[in-house]
C-alpha cells in the first residue's frame, strides 16, 4: 500500500483498537511522516523514540531505593495518565544496537492483555495512549537486526511502497519546487527504488487470528486494503483464503448460531452440506456449546434436529463430543429424543466396553 493508504489504516487501528501497527518500508518512502500526519489528523500528541540511539535505562528508567525497596524512575518520554492522548512512535525498532534494548521494548509493543494496561517494566501506559512501530525491511540493504517470530506475531505488519501519484499529491500540498515536481512527473522512476521484496516471517497463529478478529469487529478498511492488513498478521496465503471464504457465502459452513437459532430457515442447507463443510459446522457447534452450554427449549430441539440430518459417522462423533458437556448431555438423553440419538448412544456404549 502507499503512504496515504497506510495513514488511513493506522488511524483506524489507533482510534478503535489497542493493537500495535508496525510500518515496514524502504528508506525515504514516508513512514515517519505518514505516522506524524496520522497523529495530527487524529489530534494526538506525537512522541518519537529513536530506538537505535537508546539503551535499556532510557526505556525502563534509572533504579533508585526507597528504604529496602527498589524502584525505577519513570522515563520522561513515557506519557502519564493526565497527558493528552498520545502516540508513542517506536522508530527504527530493528536498529536497536543492543539485544537487551530490543528485549526491553518487547513488552511495550505487545498489545495489553484483556483488563490490563500496556507496560514497560514497572511503568503502565494509560489506554488513551497508543503505540506505533516502524522499521526498514531486513533484506540485507540496512544495518538492522532480524526480528524474531514472537515479536512479529504481536504486531500488525503494514508494508508501504513508493507510489508516484501519492508522492505528487504530497508534493503539491507541501508546495515543493515546481521544477522538481515537473521533472518527476516525467521521471517517476527517480523516486526511491524498492529494493528486495519486504518479506518477514508473518504466519498464522492463534494470537494472529485473535488480532484479525479485533480488526474485523472494530475497524472498517477499504476492500482493496483489507486483505493486505490481514496478510500483515497471518501471512498472505491465510489472508487470501480468509477473504475468499468471506466472499463465498453460498459455500460457507453453517454457524452454530444459525443451527441453534434459525434451524427452519437453514435446515435444507444443513442437509446439503458436504462432509468437510459439515465438519466445520460441527466444530463451531462444539466450541460454542463448550463455552456456553445452556440451551433454551427451542435451541435444544434445533440441535437434535441437526443431529438427525447428519450422516451416521458424523452423528456419532458429534453426540460423543456433546455427551462430555454435562448440561448438553442431560438434554440429549431425554426420552423424547430417543429416535434421533439412541443409536449413537448405543454405539458409544459399545465402544466403552
């Protein structure tokens, strides 16, 4: 994506989530300027940390004693609870020259756990303040450290590339010299060359899909950027599969909510689902009932109706799993459902002998 698109994505993430965007791009493309402009447009104070120039003490504070207790002074750059909403820009993250400096900032760039505050060492950061990271790609062109997969997995990687039209709009707004603008209008190849592809070890993980879920529920990205944003969390292959799945509504598996709440409307779809699609519905149903096993009478009837349309092997497998959930098991063993689940109960009983 170009710098303007990056700004729109950054603003959406900062304004609506606690996630940490990490802007990846070659030198001179406008990473830092775009982040500063995004802060200005969001009316947020901007604080820059040049991590290539910092040591551990600059991040965690200098230790001092009060009686028998050790404390650490709060760094001057760290926004306090009473400060206006601020974005802390961890610039040049992978230029941190000392390994312990990179380890110290690791905690700070990690999004806060639910109910917790983002922190660095003993210092908490109010939720009104946000963190953004930027790096040059580790393609051999820069003197940078390789970020490990655990750190990459905690950020939303946003890849920014040179775009002449984007630069031309910026140059017009900044009133750059007309001769420069006219020259580059005919020689756009004289802007920054991209160099090697900006590839990092971005792969699917449980944490990554949770971050995708946060963005999907809270943010609104232009369709042409949504896949790029998700690719920066779970990798390009997984993001493409997910976007295809979102667009393929007809082939999408029934959800647990549809089975339990809308059975009359989805019964025909349930009967026609292929076994592999049926397995996805079953997995969602089991996970939903394990997390929330209480069933209203209508939901109970809909669940049994769904079990009745399953092929024999899938029926047995689902019933076997549901019997491990006490509240659901009590519903399934009611006499009124014997014609549906009795064979499955007998088969499971024979397996146990």
